[in-house]
């Protein structure tokens, strides 16, 4: 009976392809690992515009690792391109606020906040995202509250009046909010 149960579990796992490994995408190669989903029931409209704005309002416990929400933007790009959505149909923006402010700092300012870490683990990820046209927008209210200057932020980071302003404007522009 136990052998039959184990065989059934193995068959189900194989049938639904749960055993596959995540792999790197073709676009953001070092971040945003994805799984291939073969023949999904809910089909991806590869002719649609995929405009997403990620609400990045928090950091995670380990400052030596990239922010998981920022990495999700890489996953979003990788999986949609693998599914056949053309690059020109994928538009992504990150709105950074709250405790995530440190994730957009230049290395020397990141190290001031986290002395045990020599470089911002988000810098390379953000660089690769920016190469794909991703907008990175820092909340001006967070910047003022945390006393972050434009000179302390990575060069491509834009500062808005507020995260709320950026989120509303982007959604008015057709971006869909992704919030975790």
C-alpha cells in the first residue's frame, strides 16, 4: 500500500511537472529565475501590453541579498519574454518607498547603513532592469524623511513628489499595480 502511494505521488508530480528546476531567463540573466509552464489552461495573450508597476515599500531581513520585490520585476520580464511577449510590449516601473529606500543607494551610502556589506546587492539587479527600460522611482517624501539626496541614489533613479503620486500617475497611464 505504501509503495502504491509513493508511486501515485511520483506520477502526479511528474504529470504536473512540479519537479522541474527554476532557470534563469534570457533577458535578466542573473536574477528573476522562472519556471517554464508548458501548455497552461489560461493562455497568455502575447499581443497584449504588459504594463506593471511594482509597489516596493519594504526591504527584507538580509541586507546582503537583493530585495525580493525588485527581483520579482526581473521575473516578470523573464517569464513574459519566454512566453512570447515582445520586449516592446513589456513596460515595468518600480516605485520605491518606506524601508526599501536603502535598496536604491550607491554602494558607499549603502555601506554606511550596513557597515558589514561592501556593496549594495540591488545595484547590479537595478542596472540590468534599467537596461531593459524599467523606471525606478523613489518617493520624494521618503527621501526627505530619510534625508536621502539625489547624489546618494543610484544615478538612474527618478525622484517623485511621493510614492502615492507615482503610483496614481502610472496607473492612470495604464500600468497595473502589483503589490506584495
